[in-house]
C-alpha cells in the first residue's frame, strides 16, 4: 500500500506521506492506535475499496480513500467525544457474547466508527457515560494519576449517620484494599426529590415473593417500613474500581437500591433525556483535556 515517489520528487511536509494506516485511523478519530490495529486485523478497514489487514500498511491521506465498515474516514474530521444518558438494562460494552443489550445500540457507531466507552457503568446503573474515538483522552481520564472526579447519586437502604459517611471520606477497607478518601453527603429536601426523579427506583414493596406467592401482611409491613427508611447519598470518587460505590456503601451497612452518575470530571449530564446522546462541544472537550494535564 506504500506509494513510491518519482525520482527527484520532493515530498511537502504537510502531505504527511507515507503514513501508517493505523496512525491515520487514530489521528482521524476512528479509534485509538491499538483500536485501529484491531479494526484492521478484523478486516473492517478498506483502502480504495480493498480490505487491508496488514499492520504497517501505508496510505496517502490526500489521495487514498479509507473506510471503516464502509464509512469513509478523513483526517480532517478529527476525534469525536460524546455523552450518553445510559438507562438501566444495558451492558457497557460494544458487543456482548451473551446477547444482552449493549450501549453500542444507543450511540452513533455508524457515523463515528471506533467509538468506545470511557470507563463503565454497571448493568443497572444509569447516568453519564462518555464515549470517544480519542484513545489518548480516554486513557488519560481513566488513569489513576489524574484523579478525575466522578459524582454519583445513590438511593440506599436506611439513613447513614455522619460517622458512617465519615468512614467513606477517610477511606474504607474493601476486599481489594483501602479506598482513597471520597466525598460523601446526604442529599435532602428539594435536591433529594430531584435526585429521585433521575434514579430508576425499584418498587417500594414487591407484589410477590421470589416464589410467586403474595407476601404475608406481616412481611409486607416489614418491607413497607424498610422502603420508607431510604436515603439519597452523593458520593464523589477519584478512583474507579469495579462496583466501587456499591461496595463502599454496603461496607457501612447501607445497600444500594439504585445508582446514577451525574458528572464525570468537568462534564455534567444536565437535562439530557435518558437513552439519548449528544456530541460534546469544543469547550467541553477542551475542559476534559485540561482535567488530565
């Protein structure tokens, strides 16, 4: 795929030829460098209509026509970063061998080949999920040394005491080690009502027991009492272990009933409807880059 220059022909620097195909794809925002290599080896990349799988193949960005899954990729397009308001019931992956619904079904992969989620939200967790075709940005936002804050709202069983929330703020021992200090506070009043409107809250009292029988009046009363002893807690983390918020709150004896992320670094979910996405503005992308410098 390398184009040979004619004898004595000079090569202007701005033409960037020859360029490795995976580098071209990464700079055009199709995927990270490693992701671009995966696209090539999977046979999803064509150059001038021909599938190219050999790593190290080169292209002329101003002449060759490059496509991923049939969608043209151009260098001037640049990387793309979007936000999604993730609903419950979707796996944070671009494909799932078990056939479960994935977040890939909710974002425009046809328009932006190479989109990948930055971090994860659990199957039943809702809220702000960032996607990008910029691998360096994604890696930077997730790297522990940058300590990018992520803010969550959790509906929990019972009402944590100030002392219990203080344990989270000091750091708490989990099975994979001590957590970094977090910010934790009760959300009350009008703010709690707004939080509850964003959370996908489970029913207060189940209509049936797990075996299908109707709960006895005594058990229904107990469940009803428990359902009334709920609280909303705001937790801000600077690290990202698996199921960390749920495990931290469980460690202080307040199990999570519903969890929602409403900010990631400088980006807030705002009023974006559940299940919808939007492209970040240049100012928002610049703020994300600034957060990892």
